[in-house]
C-alpha cells in the first residue's frame, strides 16, 4: 500500500486533504471545517452536546481494530449519547493526535469510517483538527444534536412502577472483545496466523462496528412514547441502571430470564467458562438504549421491534435487585467498565 | 501536600468530585454535567463550536507549566476561537486522559484553573469526563458560544484596501517559552535551583496565563465595527495572515515598523540573538486578534485601546509582503507552529 508521510502535507495541508470532499447537508450546519469555529443554527430547537476522548491502549487496540472501523465506531459512540437524550445527532467535530507511524493513507481510512457513519446517520462533519502525538493515537470527538422542547429525556425521571426497557441484546460486544483478545494472545507474532472467527461474526460486528439506535428513537416517536428516563449502554447494564436509579431516587427490580441475549453470546460465554448473565449485566459497549416508561405504556413499547421489558422501577431504598431464574433476589453490583477505578 | 489516589474515587466518583461545585449561570445552559449530553438553548442566536486536543509533550510541558495554569490556558485558547468569530463563549466541556502519576489534588488544581477562566469570561462548564491514559496527560476541550445573525466574522471576507489590524503585542508568549526552555535546560535536576525570571514577568505571563480578547470584541461592538475578516493568533501572525489572505483571495502589505512589540520581548530577543521581527511574525500563542476593516473605519479602530493598524489588504496575486524599516519588500513566509510538518 502507498505510504505518504504526513509531514509532506503539514498540519493545515493534512486537514484540508482529509476534509476536502465533505459537504454539509443539514440545514442547521451553516459553516463547517476551515474557520476558528463552526457555525450552527438550531432555531427554536435545543442544542445537545456530548464529547468523548478515546486513547490508544485504553479504549482501543490497533492490533485488531482496523482504522476504518475505529473511525466509524468513534462517531457512533457519540451519536448514541445524543439518541440517549431522545435527540437527533446533526454535527460532529474530530481532533486527532497522531504519531509518526501513521501515514496519510492511514488517516484517510479513519476518515472514511467517520464519513460512512456520518452518511448513514445524517450527520455533518463540521470541525477537524490534527496535531502530533508523542505516543499513541488520541481521538477527541464532539457531537452536537437537536432536541425538542419537552421531549428531551434525562436520566432522572424514572418513577416507581415504570417499566424498565432495553433495546437489542446485551453482552455481545464484550464477548467480541474477549474473542479478539484471545486470538491476539494466540497470534503472538506467528507468521501466517489465521484467527478463527467462524460462527462468531455477530460478536465481532458488535465490538468492531457497533450501531447507534436511531431506529428505536424513531419508533418511540411514532408510537408517541417519551420515556421518563433514558441512557445508552456503554459501560454495562448494571452501571447504567444505577445511574438512572441514583439520579431518579428510585430502586429497580430486573428479571434475569428477561435479559435479551444472543445465542452467539451465550455459546461464547460457555466456551470461556463465564456466567452469561454476568456478561449481559456488565459487558460494556453494547450502545443499546436503556429507558423507562409508565406502566400503562406496556403494550405500546412491547410492540416495538427489538425492545424488551426487563423489569420495573421500585421505591427508593428497595435496592437494585436482580431476580434470578430460580426466584432468588440478588443485589446488582455495577462492575461496568471503569478505566480508572480500583481493580 | 495531601495525595488522594484517583482509583479510590473511580471514574464516576472523580468527575462528581471535580464538578460538584459547578453552577450554571448562562440562561442558554439548561443542563450541564451528569447526563449523556448537555442541553443548551440558543433561541434565535447562532451556535458556535470549536474544539482543541492538547497533549503532554506536544502542547505543554508539565516540567514548568503548573496544572492550575494549564487548566486556565486550556479554556482560554478555546474562548479565543469563539471571540475570533465575533461571538461570545458560553459553555465548555472538558475530557481528560490521565495517567496514574496524577492525584485527585492534581486534577483539582487543573479544574481550579478551568473554573477561574470560566468565571472571568462568563462561561459555564457543562460537560466533564475523565478516563485513564497509558502515557501523558491528554486534554480535550470543546467550547460553544453564541453569535448574532449577520455579525459572525469569518476568515474569508477581507477586501482590497481593507486595513489589517492586530490587538495587543506580538511575540511575548514565544519569548516566554524560550525563557522557560532555557531555565529548564539549566536546571537539569539541580537541587535548590532558582530560575532567574526577574524583569521577564510579562513574558512568562503571556506564555503561562494568556488571556482571550473579550475586551476587543466588546469595543468593536461599541464602535459599531463588524470586521470583514478575523482570526486569533495561535500559530503566529504570518500563518494567520496567510489563512485570511488565502480564504479571502487577496494579498497583504504589512509594515515592519508598525508591528506592536513589548520592550521585554525585544530585550529577550536581543539576549537570545534572535531577530525580533521574526519573533513577532512567527511566534505563536499570543491569542491576540488579527482582523480587517474597511479603510473608512480607520479613525474608529485607531481609537480602540490596544488595536494597531499594521498594514492593508492588496489585490490577489500581489503576494504577502512585509515592508521593512529600510523600505525593502520581502515575501512573508509562514513559519508558524506546525506540530506535524517537516522541520
């Protein structure tokens, strides 16, 4: 593959090169890349803003994450935060810190992935910036979106008897990561090594090319459902449940048998000798939506494809309870992904 | 000094701790730290957004930059980008990537500096996030601001015969950096080393605690002046002049004798055997405003304290000219700070 040294373009040349084909499509994007700041116009809509800093070795491993996938996923995790507010992502800015080992072509791949995610979700890239990094790749992404007055959903509105709902299935992205880590350990520099991923494509896809649940936000709107609280599952169901319960001053009661788990996740957990419920409760990076709705909306949410009612909200002080298949009630512990906590 | 390990608080505990005293003051800040995204309301104003990624070893050296100053400066450089659009910064989000060598107290210092800058410039901190970093400190800052329809100033509006204006003085931040680097080299681990900064306080302050030119934006508004183009000087005057000229399809003619230079900058350049004009043209991080106004506004801009008319805009193709004190015309080369270009 062709390798163009980044230094041959310089900082401004590089960002011009990477952003030259970008067209703005949203009417709220007035001015994109190329000035001191982007200019947006949200009229009477609310502006939502979320930001993420992704660092090599902590949030991703370039040993098995292709740069195009990384670009795609970096955008998706931010879009997901905007959907979790019941909003629509509209603009994204990206800053990269890059070391000398990257070529212009490497960064083109990253931008290809980013552009693909933007295209699929109707988001404009309005700001880009690159600088040197002494060590690994650093990616800073900020996403802006719009929300409608009265329809923005926070984490703090869950009420007693509300239904706890989750989209999609849980734990697959975590098992995908375990699988990649295992193959990386087996590989260990061997020539002609071919990792064995047969029958595990879903797990890999969930880890390497996650999607944000734009569709669920749309279905909810079509059904006239505004959740009482919502959050996206990035650090694991247990951790996100606790955020909602703590901020809403309530407890929750979740049923183990109702946790949505794909058969590949279950099989892989079996192979790894892991408890699949623990995987579903604590595996991160699913980017599914966890939300609560009033009890009377049961029929409305049940008919939304991909939404599962997994429990209900209880009074404050009743704890965070997981009812197991055999009827035992155990306290949910958040063992979600926390990059800086005690191990 | 007390040292509290970050791991003792965990990721969520840490960010709660660092942001617990933050109050939102701007009416456009509806919801700050603590949800998937912040919620802002700009009504009929335009939203401006700018973002920066600052990496240890590239953008700052913790050997001589105190963490509180770093927090302050990280905010200021982003506010400066919003002022350069003729806007007002209103909200800021910060993400930190931190290694184990930092304590909770270290991060409190960083946040103290950030909070001080926010207070002095009337900006709300609406999003915060921390994660681990395997290597150095990584700081990602996004600033949002508001601009008024028709009064936002881009880089591309400079016209032939427009006056080229600059605020404050140039090159001091660069000389401050040279001074710090020299003392660092002299120090080299010596015990009881006392760096000698007497008479050079202004240079240090310009490097370590820069300010953004909120006052100039206010004065311009009071005088009813909307510049035809504007940019902030982060990479050096030459580089910023070229951005304006290229995007406006014009040339420029600058007079060496009109470049505003503080006497400390001049003395320090003399000591370092550097050409002071080169320092003023290419030294970065001044965070002054460079802007153009129509010729007939000469009297209006001249009476604004701290604004200097340094030249005028010429026809496209006439080049970027610096007229020296002895009347020679030389082509301006942008040697501004470019972290990834060829050396």
